[in-house]
C-alpha cells in the first residue's frame, strides 16, 4: 500500500512538472493587440499633440512613470517618478508639442501579451518608453512606464551599436 501511494504521488509530480514545462500561453488575439497598440498611440500621440484627454484615456489613474538618473558628480542613481495626474497636466500644457512632426517618432513594438497583461516598447523622439499595461475593467490601461533618454549619438539605437 505504501509503495502504491509513492507511485501515485510520483506519477502526479511528473504529470504536474510536464504540464508546467509544456504550458504555453495562447497568442494574443488581434483585437487585444489592436487595443494595446491604440492605447500606446493614445499615450505617445497625446503627448506630442498636447491632448490631455487622450493621454488620460491611456493611463490607469495610479500610473507610475519612472526614470533612473545618475548624478554626474557622485555617480549615484536616483529614481524620478511622475504620476498619472501630473503626466496628464503636463500633456495638456503642451510640453510634448515642441517636437516638429518629422521628429515625432512613435515606433511601437508589442513585446509580450498574456491574458490581462502586456509589455510595449516605444521609440520616441529622444527617449524610449517601456510600458506595462493591464486590462482594467475591460480596457487596456498603462500602469507603469520606465523610460530613458536615448544616447546623444543621433537616431542610432543603443541595441544596434
């Protein structure tokens, strides 16, 4: 009886391990991908056009937009953070409108989509945004943004160096 229990337990463990290893997420459907892309466009085009309503539509109200900056004198890093309300207000003030149309880069790459979470990368005019989105009450909203300024050597991307 004891050997039989061990055999059943072993079979169960092997079955669970095989299931975990062979488990794949179904590909995101085209409707989700289109909605995620539209949310990213609302974010970046809203910024460039000074459209605070469009920006607000893209953001979760508790968004955290962060950037790591390094003090050139001390070499120490600090984390700068902006919330959703500040980002919407800065958008409405037109802070992103100083980029001429030909410099308003908005190259959007959907990196990953799971059921209710997605990651997107945007190459913008002088910076790169990494967006984390969540399906919130049936719509895709940006929850987190980690961004950095592109290197000063022109349009060439860091990963192509």
